[in-house]
C-alpha cells in the first residue's frame, strides 16, 4: 500500500477537501499532506474492507471504490473501528510505535477538520489518545479458560449449530488460523488422511496447516450430522468446492457470523469481560503452543503464516511477562536478612 498514488485518495470528497484545507489554510508542505493522504487512504480502505467481510490485504484494498468514502461514511465510523485499525497496524503490518502514532494523528486531524467545519457531527477519534497506538502484548486465554470455553459449548443442547460452533472454535484454538482462512476452507483442501489442509492466507499466499485428532474428530462429527443436501452444498463461485462450515441458510459461513458466534460463546462461558475476538483466539493458539507446548518460535512462524519473525516473537514476550510475574510470586520475593542476629564475633 505504500506505493498507492494519492490520486486514489482524492476520489474521496472528505480527503480531497482535507487536502485543500491543509494546503491553503494551514499551509502544510506537500510532503506532509501526501503522508496524511496515504495514511488516511489506508484507514478508509481498512474500514471498508472489514465491513465488506474482506481480509484487509493490498489486493482487496485495490477493489474498494474511494468515491463511496464520503462524509456519510465518516459519520458512521465508530471508536471501536479505529481501535481495530490500530490493532491491525500493530499486529498485521508490524509498524513501529512512532509510525502508528503518526497514522493516528492523521485520523484525529481528519475528524477534527470534519467536525470543526460542520461536515460531520461525530468525532469517534476525539477521546482516543496516542497510548492506544503503542504496541502491546496480545490478549489471550489461558489453558484453563480455553478448556472452560470448549466445555461450555459442549454442554449445550445437541444441535448442528453446537457441533459447528464447537468445531470452529476448536480449530481456531488448535491451529491459529485467521478468520478469513477458516471461513474459506473447503473439504477438498484436506489431504487424503485428513491430517492437513492447504489454506490461503494474506496476499493470497498458501501454506499447509496440520490438524490434530481433536480437530479432525470435531469436523467429522459436524459433517456427519449434516444432511446429504447440506454436504452437497458447493461454493457460489466454484461448484467443485464444498465449504466445510455452513451458515443456517446452507451457504458458506460468513466472517460476521463467526465473529458473532465466538462472542456469544465467550459470554456464555463467563469470559465476555476479557473482550476477546476471533483474532484473539489466534493469539491464544500461538501463546499456548509456545508457552505450554514448547513450540520453537520459527516453527510457530510457519504455523501462523507470518512473513516476518519479529511478528511471531511477540509471543515470546508474553512468556517473558509470565515468567516475570512468577518470579515476583516466589515466597522468597520479599525476603530480608535478619538484622537481629548476633554479629559481635563471640563464639
């Protein structure tokens, strides 16, 4: 996205008028304005992609018509979406804290311009401070919390939805798949022994994902519970592909539905307070594999499909944080020598 021409940004009326304001009223340099426009172009395209249930990749960004990013679109943007954007910058684009602060400044400046000039009434960026753009350790569930979540789903009344939801969340927690990867898998993607499958990740890159017996059994149980007609459902674009997970309308399950069911089951399991999401289940899988399973960080990099090792190394920081807490809880952590001991040299 760094090479996207600014002309694409100027198709959006708010960005075009923001450019003129920066140039003619604030007398900012052309370089500064170009940086603002590029940052805001990525911001708008991220919001549009997520809303359209598209993986926020450069390929999908190119499909977005910036002319739809008008003031009504700006008015609809929420603070939560801005936080999601900052999380995307930190975790998916792996940008520095300084760059994230610059990009947040661009967003805040745009919304301030729009509200001051009366173009919009809503300023969702107003109360977001720059600490939100700093890289933080990912949220995740502990092993016991993960077990509680799975047991909570399994305790529900038997239904196809229960079997599907259990298989979906178990797959997230065992493989660390991205949301877009999970919803797009087909039965034809598995190998003959049903021990691995090919998934298509970011930037259309494919990788092999291995599944264990727990995931295999859960998917088998779900697929066996489907009717012959449901098992015969094919993808809308490719009739030779059979989606693994179906919606209640017997079509490929959507990103939004998976996000909803994950939230529902977290709340039902008493874990709603942790403010987790489908992406946090990926963090949980990675953390458990590294911390509990002793998986090497470079192997974990391949499992998660990270292009850069430094993206994966955040999970080593999680482990380091836990070790520090453990040391602080040592019963000798507050030990002090006994000053009352006799040191006068008498035998």
